[in-house]
């Protein structure tokens, strides 16, 4: 999830790494010659430089020859708004455009609409293979923050705060599963260029379930001096918790599969409006201020530097073009200007802060005593994780054992599933606008939600500790790259699969200093909360009704879970399973706030315009099932339109509906939700 406009898109483009919350090794090896984290910092910086160099140095990425041979021009309609800088590279005094003069023509010679001219490659176009790989890596970097953050947030409640090696395994598993789900979504799901990754909607109910007395970590697992990460006792402690998470995620994902493939989503969306979505999304992030504050508080100086750099790069320097030397085929060695800070603000902030921590470590400016303030800012506290992690590790289903199930966890995760569904539907429409595609028809939305449910089922089976959802930040990145081709997202899915197999990659992200992560968490959680509140733009906030509904919902969403956490013994019905269900639901902030918003918004009298439903319905406007819409959203290889066109398929809400028309097939109009 991301903010709106350039602020959100640029921020997420750099939120690339997270650290283990509270993870530390109290006694770093004194014989250690150097810090293995430093080379990774330089590798990341060098990778950015190499990416920019390759992208603009001399490859004919956008040449007229490729337009004629690689990507047939397609006229597209786009509701994408113009950005501050549609091109990020300047050459001399002029912007170096990625469009050619011949590209703004249709096949019949007619000019394209102005909005579509912003796209270098449309959704149906196939860029050169090397461009697909480079942009796929860019999407991987964009999603990296959320992919890494979720396992590290859950680490403490899984009793893994002192086991960075296992944290790296969870990160690698998340990479691998996200790659599988991305390929499924692009090839068989909604078929829009949307990346899949870990969801924050499952974090709150997961933490609520793990806070039950039966799942609280023993005191000895919180003391690093008493933890032997290789002992069978410790292994069983964390594995039985993640097996429980696996089971409840797999069962709850079946609800999402049912909602998607049965077509129930259209019925549910009649009752879910902005006043339900705003408190739900905001309360995903607001309760996490404890985690962000605790991590940043391990060294407020380092955290403040990280925040300062993120704000400086993403807000103050975003319009500054940096001259960069590149080598071209025509002009050989010359300089071009690139909006580096606009594209990689948080990634640069991470590397600089990480480098600062390294310098303070080697100069002994940071304390060496494990109990001293600022110790967790050292870069050598978890240095042995990289050496212990294997180069190759292939994640597989059931790698932590046979999943277990409890009713309390299922109900809590189901609340997160509903929130994830609502968020994903908004992502589908936003992505379609950005890539110049018609709004997705009903069968495509149903199929997309069903495939996301299948992705959550796979994520649970693989033991990632989380589910998957559409990543809004990668949708925003489409406007940065101006490449809407779904083949780029296919390449990004393959990159995720490869990264999930390399064990050293996940280990590297588990070694980032804790205060650096805390600084990023403060930015990330704040933006997620603001994104939720931004849904109120569709609502008449001059209405006392709406002010009451939102204010009461979000305040109770914070107050009720706080009270229940402090007084769990008050929830006593005499039935243990029922007590656990109530405790998980009432300690899940987003469920309490979202349920109250849903209940009050649908029972207190108010006009559709006052509730924001009219504007909301205009966003989810009906889609004309044109030939282009059929080409984009139908299943691959003509399935459903040319093949498998039995009359029985018209009863399947996720199947394109063919109609015999003339000599061929024509898809019947399908109305979206």
C-alpha cells in the first residue's frame, strides 16, 4: 500500500529493506576481520548505478525499429494523470523522451490520445528481453520493503527475535511465494501488471492470535544468553507457532477463494463504502507505533538520520536532476541528468544510514556492551548470519511441519482477508487506468480475487507466516517507468523466484541495524495510515453523521483492543474456544474499527451522496466489453473465447462469456462490480 501521487510512489520505490525487530547477538565475535554488511551496501549502490547506466547508455530500448518489430502500436485510453516529471533522464538541456515520433500513431495512421502517449509500452506490448529484466528488478526493489517487513514484524511474537538465520529463511520463503503468486495473477488472474507480496492486513490478526496465553513466548526465549538456536527445544517453540499461522491462513484463504470464484464480491461491495474502508486501512498501521517506536528508540540519532534522509530525498530533492556520466553508441561518453532522488529516495537513505552505522562501529563510537543504549545500531551484532546462511535453499510446502488450526485464528485472519479484498479491487481499477486499459469487467475481478485467495493458500502451505495481496506501490511504479507491459511483471515474478532460492539474499536483509529499520517504519506506517484516511475524500466531511461514524470507529478501534489486551481475564464465557475467538477479534484493531464503520454507515440514515457512494460507484464504473477489453482480460491462449466455450461456462462468474457472432466469437458485455 502506498500514498497518493509522487510522494507515495517515490517513497515506496525506496522502502527496500527491513531489520529484525529487536534481533541481536549480544557478544559479537572479536576475531571478526570485517563487516560483511558493508559490501552489500556498496553492491546495492553499484547496482543502482549499473541499472541506470544500462537503461540509458546505448541499448535501443525505444527505437523506431523496435516499435515496428517488437511492439505493434496499440491505441489505448488512459485516465492516468500527468506526473511532475514523466521522464527521469535529461540530456543536455532537454528531457530525453522515451517516445519516438512514430510511436504516437495508430495502426491506421491516426494519432493516439494524449494520455496514452505517456506510455512507452502498453499492457499488451512486449519490450525487449533485457528491458523486461531490468524493469523486473526495479519492481522487485520497489516491493522489497513490504516483503521484508512483514516477516521481521512477526519475528518477536514467533520467538525468533534472537534467531536471525531463521528470519532470513522466512524472508526467502516470502520472496519465493510472492513470485509464484505474481505469475498466477498475471497469467490466470485479473491479467493486469500487478505484483503480489506479503500483506499488512494479516499482521494485526496474526499478532492478536500470537498474544493469546497459549502462544506467548516463554521468558527464556526473550533472553539472548539463554537461547540456543540449534536446540530442538527452541526449534519446536517457534515452529509450532508458525504451523498455527500456516493452518489459519490456509483456512481463511478458502473464504477469499469462495468469494472470488463464486461472484459474491459484487454483492459485498454494495455495503462497503469509504467510511468502512478508511478506518480499516488506517488501523492496519496505527497500532504498530509500538513496534516502530521501540526499534527507532534503540538509537534515536540513527533513526532521525534515516528519517531526515528519506524526507530530504523524497520531498525536497525530488525535482533535482543529477548529472551522470554514461556511454552511448552515438555520442560515446557524455552526461545525462537523472532524477535519482525521485526514484530511489528510501533505498539511498537506507544505504547511507547503513554505511554511517558501519563507520561508527569500526571507530568504536557505538557501545560494545549488549545492554548499553545504542548497541543495536552496530553492524557486527548479526554478522555471522551471512556466513551461516546457505547459498542455495529451496523453500517447499510444509517445511516447518504439518499445519495446525484454531477457530480463533481463523476468524481473525478472515477479517484481514476481507480488508485485503477491498484493497485489491481498488488496485485493479487504479492499475487499469495507469496502463491505459479499460476498467476490468466482472469476470476478471472475480478471477483476480479468487487467484489472490489461492495465493494466500500457497503462502500458508509454504510457511511464509503471511498471505499475499496486490502491491499498490508497484502500481504507482508503473507511472514512474511508463512501462505497463505485463511481461515486465512476469519478469519481476521470475526475479522473486530466483531471489527466494538464494539464501544469502534473505540473510543480508536480516542484518540491517535495528534503528535504521525503526526510522523507515515510522515513515511507512505513517503513510499507510494516511492512505486509509485519504478515502474520506469521497465522503461529505461537512456532515456530522460522517464525522461521528469515522471518529467513533477509529477511536474505538484503538481503545477496545487496548483494554482487552490489558484485561484478558474479563472475557470469560466458560468455553475456551469461544473466549479465544472473542479475544482475537477484539484485539484486532482493524476488525473493531472496520466493523463499527460498516455497521454505523449502513444503519444510520444518510444519502448516497453524503456517504460517498455516488463518487465511489463512479470510480468503479461499468466496463464496456470492447475487443480490447476482451483481449486484455480474457484467459490466455483463447481459453473461454475460442476454446472451452461450452454453454455450461456461462454459469461460471469468473469465466469470459463468448457469444457466437458471425464467423467467430465475440465476448458478451460484462459488468464489473
